[in-house]
């Protein structure tokens, strides 16, 4: 599944869906699925291509959401520039966390833990800071006009999030074919070997983290426009971090379409479970856990990995080292 | 006398209580092959780490092309033309052979098309031409050594540090790769090689440094070094030189 043509085709097919499907429930499901795919694509740039497994992408999602909401509610800024500033703020948070962690040489599980800690710190700050509405959260005023980036029809929202997902696919595709991408993948595969070949690993990882954070922050900005509400648990909660990493891992980390495929599978199974077992709290997480176990056991390179030579089982790869 | 491209001057490196490299001074002349030999644990690979920038020295200086590079990071040294291979091969196992080499080629080729063309040329030069599309994980030991060499070459180095590229190869494979190394030298690349395969290093090198227990114990032409008493004792044990009747 390579090539720009595939992206155009997939987006064209998805764009036609609201012309056929008119059910609000179905469109709502698809919007949330695409939202998760977008957040996951952000994680995929850093984690999938760069091998830096962040456990705290909620830090970027939440920053995007909060900045967009606060600018509108407290400063009367229009939603469109609010969206742009929210995305940029997320990127900035990514750059700062990246500079601190990568400068300190954190790798692997240490990097994961520190990113998780940053997201948790932000969650606690947001839950007490008056500007963020503290424990109550921030409610954006209902104003169903395109000028306020709010729409009466679900289809319009659907097309907006689809456009964002299309952009994220194009970014992933461009990275895959660029020098930056080759260096990023080299850092993932073996950082020391990459450095010996002239790769500035710090700069490459920092760049990836900034792009990654911007994409996930854009998902947060969209979330606010769609639900018109954000609180610290939604924005910075671990649930968002888990969804952002789960979708690309299940779909195929380090592939352009991995997050989209993963989001579709995860969200469909989540909905299916709710349909069968009723709305039990935490049910989604149980489903995610089961899917993750199955994928790691039977498709370690994700669902897309099932269709490529790169599906060398991890054990075999290690053995081949010796 | 050829110009000196690399000069290591009185470099020391300590690991806790172990003095791995102690006041070592060596030099590599422009366009020649210089050998670095010594028993296991002599500090050869540490010295390579110091030259390529993976390890910082406690004392001493490293000059390359007339410039002090002692404090430069690894990737900056690579940009200036220092490439190394790893004794324990470090392929990007999730990538194909071509993709592995492309990473090196990208150092001086921004566009993907140029980098791939350069990578293919280097791949053919080291004898990996038929395996470019294979996953690097499927290569044999000999193939992986060639891949190490190819990736380093793709960065278009002026100074190539070869860390035991012949180790683990059978005699046929060694016979195949020795001319490749000689050809690189003929192309003007300065080579500093660590090698345990004596026959190869003796025939390839113009000048050899012998390291033992972190110090340079001898240097000279292959003939001089082979007859050196200190070298024989370092390899074969105290008193060995006397038994063999070597010159002091």
C-alpha cells in the first residue's frame, strides 16, 4: 500500500461516504474513527517511523484542545486562527518535551515513562488552573456557522476531519520518501549506526516529535470544535495517549495507512462490544487490550504488516543478529 | 613522505579503573592503508570509538585534515569524511540492503533518486549488486560485512576506519574482499584498519601500529613489526621472542 495514488483513492472513497450514508450515528462513528486515526498518525510519525515510543501523546492532543477552546472562550478569538494556534502550541509542547528528553539521552521505556509523566503533569495543571476552567472544564459556545468552524450537518464535520486525515497521510507519505524519513527510520533501526553515517540523531528525533505533536494537537483542536467541551480528563487523560499509540500499532506502525486501518478496527470492535454488552464502563479498554494481545502475538508488524515481507517475527530477527 | 590525514596525539581513555587507551599516538597517511593490530583487549576498538567520536577521550587530541576534531560529535565527523564500520555488524535489519546503503548515501545526496543511484553503485562495487532488494536480515556474515563497508562508503569518506571487516569470513571470502579494499585505497581513500587476519593486514598495510594493553608498543612496516621482540612477546607471551631468536 504505497504511493500517492493509493492515498487519493482511499480519501476519494471515504469522501463519498456521506453521499450514501445519512445516518447521524454512522457519521458520528466515522468522525470519531477519523479523529482517532489523526491522533494515531501523529504518534506514528514519532513512534512508527522514529521508534520513539511515546506514552504521553495526550500532552499534545490536550494542548491543542485547550488552546483552541481557551482562545475562543476567554479571548474571543475566531475558531479558525484558534485551530492554527492550537496546532502550533501542540507542536511547541512537543519540541520542548523532545528537546528535554532527547538531550538527556532518554530511550525506550525511559522515554515512554517521561512522556507519560509530562502528560500527567499537564492534566493536573489543567484540572486546577482557573484559565482552563479547573475541574469544571471549558465549554465553547454553540455557534453553528462555518465561520466559527462549527457545522449543523455531521457530513460537514466529517469532511473537515477527513481533510485533516488526508493531510496527515500526505505528510507521512512525504516523510517516507524524503531524506529526513530515511534518517528517521535509520535512527529507529539503530541509532549508533545512523550517527556513524552522519545522521544528527537529536535533530532528526526532535523534528519528528514536533511534526508528530502538531498532528496529534490538530486532532485535539478538532475535538473541541466537534464536542464543544474539554476537561482535563478528556484532554490529557491516559486514554488519549493509549488510543494514539494503539491505533498505529494495531494497524501497522511505520506505515502510511497503519493508523487509519487501526482506528477503523479498534473503533469498530469497541462499538460492536458496546452494542453486544451494553455501555459497561471500561469496556472499550478491555477490547483494546484483547486486540493488542492478538496483534502482538500474530501480527507483530500490525495488520498491514501481514501483507509485506517485513513481517519477520521479532524473535527471528533477533536470532539472525547472532 | 605522504601527508598525514589523521593524527591521534597522546590520547587516553579510562573506563572506571581500567585504562583502556593510554597515551596513544598514531597517524594515518593520506591515500595509504595503515594497519592497527594487537592482542584481544589491547584497546583497538576503543581507539576507533575515540577517532569516530563515539567515545570522548580523557586526555589528548585528535587532528583530522589539519583540524582539531576532538570535541566534534559523531555525525559532524562523518560529514567531514570520517566513516567507520562496526566490529559487531550493525545492519538496519528491518530494511533492505539498498535502503541500508541509501541512509549513508543521503549524507551527500538530498534527493532520493540520487541517493538510490549512488547506493546502487556502491552496492555493486562491494559485490552486493545482486542482493540490493533483499532484507538485510537475510544476509550471511560475509554479506553483512560487505554491507557495513558499503554503508560507510556511501557517505563518500576521505578516511575509512575498518574494524575487523575480515573477521568471521572464510579464506575464499577474504580473497574476494581484499582486492575491494585495495581498490578503495587506489581511489584515494585513506584507510585505517583493525585486523586479526595477519596475512591480509600484512599484505595490505604500508604501515602498522601495534597496540597492547592500551599502549602503542611498536610501529613500522609490516616486516619490521613482525620481527619486533615486543610484538612477539605481546602475542605469544613473555620469553617467546628469545625462543624464536628474534632481533631485539
